[in-house]
C-alpha cells in the first residue's frame, strides 16, 4: 500500500493511527502542497490522504478507515454489532460535517484583510463548548466510544490533540494554530486531557510525521 501525504496533516494522521493499530505498513508518498496534479490524476481530487492499493485509489480519511477495516478486519476499529457501528458512523459524520466547521470558518476569517474578531470569538466559543461533549463521552471509559481504541478516536484525535499538545515549530499550517488557540485551556477537561495522552501514546504507521 502507498499513502500520499503532506507533513502534519490531521487527516493523514487518522489513517496513520489506524495503520499503527492494525500493525500495517505503507510506503509513504510525499505530495508537494503546491502541486496536487499527481494526486488529482490518481484519485480525481486534490486532497490527502489518498491510499493506493493494488491499482485502487481511495481518497478521504473516513473512507480509507472503512477500507482498511474491510481489508484487515483483525484488530477491529469498528464494532461488529450493526447498531453500534451505525452510531459510530453518526459520530464520525458529525465530526466531519459539524465539528470541523467552526475551526475552518475561523481559518477562512483570519485570511480576510480585516477579520471579524467578533465572529472569530463566537466560533471559538462553540469549539470550547463542544469540549464538554468529549469530556462526557469519556466518562467511565478510556476511549470515545468504549474501552478500546476505535475509528472514532482515530477521527477526532488529530484535531482535539491541540487542546494539550503544542503545534510543531516546523508546522506552518494556520489551521493547526487555530485549533491550538481555540481548544485551550484543557484544564477543565481532565478526561479529555488524559485521553489525548493515551491516544498519543498509541503506535502510528512506521515513519509517520505527526
Ligand atoms: N475529507 C477529507 C479532507 C482531506 C483534507 O482536507 N486534507 C488536507 C490535509 S489534512 C489537504 O489536503 N488540504 C489541502 C492543503 O493543505 O493544501 C479527508 O477526511 O481525508
């Protein structure tokens, strides 16, 4: 398998966590952020991660997690029970379609010549408010949807980690700075802080960039 990446990508780290959990290796392919033509040619869209496996190209981190589960069901990341699996799907969809919206809008607002600071504050307050959701999901269990690492943790961790972990000095992606600025402080969310440490200690695919 080959996995196309740019450095410090949150969505690539989702896949890297899943590969590490399943004990799988990939050949990394470095993508120039300024030239996505190879990725577009391969997958029909410009974003990473893209997984190439036996002539197939799979884009979108959530789709890749499902693909890996089907390909290597050992050490599962999704529940086998259909109801629990559907619930996990709803969480992952909520994270991608709802949770990600405020930090993406802050990122876009800050790129304007005169950012609307009031709007940034309101969007940031929404992000802080949602930390309570994760804190509650971790009551009485080690991971977001149970006692074992799952696709829910792989999905949320690369974003929520910035509530505790610092942005790498070599990482110039403004989106990560937005996460770090608005997810802090984590002091009021001790279960979330412990979960970030717990997931951060999990294996990644060999040679992953975090
Ligand atoms: N829905 C996609 C989103 C992928 C995405 O936004 N990838 C980012 C990297 S984390 C990207 O390629 N951004 C373009 C860029 O940074 O130029 C997924 O989950 O994989």
